């Protein structure tokens, strides 16, 4: 996230990959390196053309495992495309400055001008 990345995307059949991403983002949020994130998950049919592992992978998070098993046809190569939209402190600061400038300029009188 140090390089200003706002979007992280991954395609996977493995719930461990998703849980690893969530854990990493939670750690970054806890450290204050990001302020928030939103994840979106979409099924992509047949992307890999086959199951990538010998057995259906599982994570330690049972709800995620159930979701993967219920929505993916592993043998057909289905996967999830996971997008994580990330907010950084720099983004929050930039928006705050823009909002402050708008607020400062919205109530000007005849003698003041904002550019």
C-alpha cells in the first residue's frame, strides 16, 4: 500500500488465498497504513479450465469454505475474482483538504475570492 495502490485483485479457487488477503488487509488497517477496505467477490466460470489442486482446498474459516464449495464448480475451473478497494490515510487527508477548501469557498462574501 506504500506505493499508492488503491485496488488489489486476485483470482483464486482457494479460500486460503482469500483469508490471507483479509488477514493482510486487517493487519495493514490495524497498523494504520490503510484506513479501510471493501472487498467484492465475483464468480468467474471456467477461467482455469480445471481444478488446480488434487483436493478441494479449505481454510480455517468455515463460512468461507462453505461459500467456495457452494458457488464454484472446481472441476470446470471456476474461480472467484476478488477485488479489494483500499483507502489510505493519504487519500483521507486529500479529501479532507478538498472538503475544507470547498467549505471555505462556499460561504465567501463580496470582498473575498477563492481560486
